[in-house]
């Protein structure tokens, strides 16, 4: 495929993306090296086959080809689009030779999905080693060219010709890398959209598989979803050539055929397995956890309660979990986590919890009765059909996606298993800690020597009673600060009340802070 066709098709895709409701954020671009690169990504939707190469091209400026499921090439409209965008069928008889020749020149970059198929349930399966094999073969023949360039002879000329090398210096100056890529969606659950509606009008009974894919991928395009594409640290393939048998094969004068030499196949398979395990661990570890992940994981590990789960306690666990993920830096997290989280504890004004619980109730994971919900734990372990699981049990898909992020899941599981009293105490401590930290930062930033009052004047007051009869909230005036409420607060405290006098933003420091 010539570059002009690729550029025109990319421009068409860019124009179409302007009409899409998807918001794409690209992270880790600095990890993409110069040289021959295979990008290995997780695979949740078909549209990744198109939009991932497009976004990589936008970063690197190079043509990006991708291996795509053979079934996509059986649909005339999709076949034309895929070929113009550099798609190569997994059943293409020249597939391996195309990858090897274009990688060696470093003019083409490749996208390969090692999971081999869309992993709709987000449950890990043994990925294919194809990407690792291709990268290993490329670096092997690059090094073999280097050795035989010094040796000379017929094998060197044959190698150059069979590999289509027209710029030897360029080939020998490059290296082969695999760059792990994670793609995370929020929200990722299927929703009604124009594509699904059209299918229902045009078809009597769309198959569960078609309905699932139209509602999931159509929602991403036309309803709106946040997509995070994260590039991990590159994995250099050259060090994997450091094997006695591979070393002997680099300089042998006879023709080397990996696919025919039984021992070569065995050794390269073992090496490819090690490479695959390394990049897939990176792919899964780069998952960007969002609110749905946190809520699904906490709900999964929430202890069984005959009287049901208090919804406010659930919200408290979600709040505390998000703060723990942020403070301990256990994983990559959604940018939404960095905004004020107090809405989780008060009015849920963004409907994050309400929307999740409505989905959980609609799909039979919970039953809500007033301020409590009753969980059906079997829904986290039942065997929903693969092609309909995103539609029928999206909560378990969300929970499954957290599993490979081991430290985060351990943290969320511990929080889920806290008692209601423990979580209330933890949230209270975390709120007080945040309030004090925020005030300390503001005081340091806006302190004016000779003008600002002593630090304790603006610090919030919290006077706790153990009987918990009632609580009183004292709000200071526009020209005051919490310490000026101290006498009244202490009087109320002696009368049996828990008292809290917060600092209103901008007070207790200097006029510049208030402005």
C-alpha cells in the first residue's frame, strides 16, 4: 500500500472522528522509540483495529499497519477500509514475510493484538506469541545480516535479496522493539445508540453477538466514552538473541529456516514465550482504573450480609478506595479521581454511583430496597455466554479488568471487607487529614509576614463526643476564621454535642487567598 493512500485514509478517519463523541487521551508517547516497532495492545472492541493505528500515526508520523481478524475482510465495505488503512488479514499467506520485510526497514510500524480475539469478558486467557515471534525473527535476521556483511559471500547476497533490503546502513543502524499498549474505556458498558436502533429497525432479531457489539461500540462512537491509550516502556529484542544456539545460527553459512528446523522452532518458541509474558504483564498493569472499576471490585469483594449492604457505607468505601489509590500510587487512575471527591459522600451530583448501581440492578447483580442493596454473589462467577457478557453482565467485566492490577485489587479487597464502623472512621480520618493538608498548603502559599495571623487561627476545629447524640456545624463569618468560633464551639461540646467549625476557602491566611 502506498503512503499517499494511507495518508488520505487517515485524513478521512480524522474527519470522521470529529463527529464521534469519543474523547481520546494519549499517554506515554515519549516511550515510543526510533526503530522497528511492534505495538502490542489489549483487545476489547473491533474499532481498536482502526483507531489505534490512526493515533499512533498521529504521534510518530509513520505508516502503521495492523493485523486484523480475517472475518473483517469478508465484508466488502470493511475490506476496502481495512486495506487502505494498512490492515493485513491474519490469514494472509504472505503475512509473516510482509511483517519481516517492512519491520527491517523501520518504515512501517505494526499493531498486533496478542489476545488474538476481542476479550469481551476481560478475563485473561493465554495470549498468542505471534508478536514476540515476529519481533524476534526481525532482530535475528537484522543481526544475521550484520554478521554476514562482514563475512561476505552468497548467503549475504541471498539474505539481502530475500529480505528486500535496499538500504543496508539503515537496517543495521536500527533495533527492534515491542511497545506494550493499554486501552481503557470509561464507561465501557453497552448503551443504546443510533447503530443499535437502526439494527433493530432493519433486522427482526439481531443475534446476541451483533446486539452486544453494536451497543458497545456504537455507544463509544455516538454516545460518548473516555478512551485512554497508554504506551509503556519499550522492550528491546536484541538481548534475547543472547542464547548459545541462536548465537551459532547467526553466523552459520547455510540458509536458516526457523519454520523448518525443529530445534530452532523449539528455542525460538521458548524465547517468544518469555517476551510475550513480559509485554502482556505490562499491558494489563497499565490499565487506567476508573470509578466503575473501583465500584465493581468493591461490590465483588463486599462480605455477604443477610440484612443487605448499606448504600452509604458502599459510597464511603468507594471514596476511601479512590483516595488510597491516589495517595499510594498503586496504579494508573482516571483524571476524574484528581477532582474534588466529596460528591461521593454527599449528593453524587455526577451520578457516578447512581448510574453504576442502576446498571448493577438492571443486570441482576444487586436488588435495591430503599437505602440498602442485596447482592447476588453468583453473578460474579456465573458463565454468561462470551458474546453477550458485556450486555448481560457488564459489572463482572469491570471487576475482571482490575484482577491483573494486583496491588490495586488487594487494596480494594481489603477496603471492601471493612465493617461499616471501620469505614466511617477511616473516611472521617481521611477527610480531617485532607482538610489540614489543604489548609497547610494554602497558609504556606499565601502567608504574608506581618499581616497573616498565627496558623492556628485558620485551622478548622473538630470537637468529638463519644455519645453521638447530635452534631453541630458552625460556620464563621466573611471577616472571621474558625478559631474565632472556639469559645462557642467548646460550650456546645460541654453540652454533649460533636462540633465542627470548618475553614471557608480563602480565610485564615491573607486577603490574596480570599481574592
